C-alpha cells in the first residue's frame, strides 16, 4: 500500500510565498495581453475555439504528450495528428511536415518540464504552413528565451498557474500577436472560489506551513470534513468537487468551463507571489537534484544542463528500471510525477519510439520553491537508496 506523499509535490502557501520582488522575473504573463482561466487544458480549448478550429480540422500534437493536451483538441471537434520528438525532447519538424494535410490548422508546442523548444524555428515552420501556433507553457510559467518572455512566439500561449504557484487552480491564455481582442471570460462562482482557497489553505496545513496557526486550522478543517461527510449522506442537487481534485495531475476535461476564469484568491496569489524567489529557488533545487542524483547508477537526468532563462517545473530523471523503482517510490511516500504515462490510444504504436520510452522511463520529482531543505534532502536520500537497491538486485 502506498503512503501519502511525505513532502509536498506542489507549491505550498506560506508567508514566504510573497515578499518584495524588486527585480521581478519574466513570466508568460509578460508575453502579451492575457486572460486568466481555470486550467491549462481549458486554456488550450479556449485558444482553439477562439481561432475557430472545429470538426474536419487537424491539430498537430507531439507524440510525447499528456491527455490534458489531447482532450481539448477532441473537444473542439478537430483530429489530433501526432508527430515525433527527438531524444533531446525537441519537436521533429521534419516529421511534422510529413504529416501535414490540407486540413492542418494548428500545432501545439510544449516546453517540456520548463526546457524551451527552439521557438524561432517552430514559428517559421508554422508561418510557412499557415498553422496557428499554440505555445504550451504549462511547464514553463516563468522563463525567457531569445530575449523574450516564454509564450512570446505563439499566436497563443497557455500557462498553468497551479503547477508554479501555491494555488489550487488557475491558468492563462496569452497572445503577443493581438489575438485576444474582444475575448472575455466568466467569473468563477462564489462557492467554487471559496472552496479553491480552502483547498489551498488545507494543503498548507497538511504540510505544516501555517506556524502556530497550524493546529487551529487543522481542528477547523477536521470539523469541516465531519460536517461535509454528514452532508454527503444526503447530497444536495449539485455536489462540489472533492478537495484537492486538481492536485497532482489532470483529472478530466470539462468543456462547460472553457471560459471560466481563475478564482479571486488564486489571482491575488499569482499577482503577489515573488517570481524572482520562485525562479531562484527552483533553479537551485534543480541543480541540487542534478548533482545528487546525476551520478547514481540506473538513471540519468533527462537534460544535461540547466540553461539560463529556464525555470524548471520539475526535475526529470530517465530511469533504467521503472517497473521496479516506481512502486518503491510510491511505497515510501516520495512524490513522483509521470508526464505522458498514458499516451493517446489514437496514436499509432511505434510512431515515436522516444516518446514511448520516455512515457515509461521518465520520472519527475518536485523542485518547487516551497520545498524545505530537509524535505529536499529526505527526498534525494530516498530516491538514491531506491535506485541503488534496484541496481544491486539487477
Ligand atoms: C504539457 C501540458 N500542457 C497542458 C497541460 C494542462 O494543464 P492543466 O493541468 O492546468 O489543465 C498539462 C497538464 O499537466 C501539461 O503537462
């Protein structure tokens, strides 16, 4: 049986989330005009709908993907067309070119784990073939490339706030090309907004980030859970989603929420959080993970270095023995993310060996700004022990 994660997989709210941010740090919100939305997958759907993509159209999606990238395309009525990536996770534009048809309308370009694609090259490809470029910055809310903030090259860019900030939900759609003129969103309902903030606080209490207030909040949340349990036995007509439904991965696409905005509390946290602190700490934690885990047997970091301007979402590690290692990580409560664990069944088998391999073998570990140094140490030691013992067992 797996234990709950012993340390937080996602950013956690505390006083340290804020503070003076004199220098700031470039983010996707600096790339152009933007609208806050609720989820990154909904933001992709928003962009597809806004540009008029519909049944009969085709959207190019890289073979290394998660369903949160495919579902909005299916929702729009368009057909996903998959193309290869290289071992360095660069989009294979030659392969994409071979898959074009007269119905091709758009291409989705993700910055895997925060590491930037060659955007000028992708931009030129899309211009040549009259494709709408959706720059997927779900893993790269912060960062700059070629002297521009992430998201600058796309006709639309999307960001996923909850992967970077201590919030329960939140995303954005951005356009540096003036594509959002006239677009609007709908505010989140009061109940859902309160629920989102309560979830954020509850996560912080779970990981003891509220100082002397922690026991007070814990008691209040226990009472709330007891009350909620009794309400659940006689559920009202519309039952709100379970707590923390968003945490830890994609949980289903709801097309009725495509224009729904972020909650008020998440918007405030995103605006007030110190982005330079986030960038600095994420990069520092990433480098610690790289130097501790890099030399271990039975694995290698997916990327050889951490270029300037990259603010990583996670630390991706390519593991030799995933079937042995993954259950041990779960048993010990180590937070581990597996992007692309499930590839679309519509993708032809063998289309991209690299994606199929990475889908099984790339594990991602948190490097977010709110990890305490003892938590990071604990995680690195557990991973090292597990990898070493898997190697010793052969
Ligand atoms: C590359 C990529 N794009 C888009 C999304 C969708 O973001 P969200 O989880 O905010 O819906 C995800 C989610 O994991 C993702 O990994």
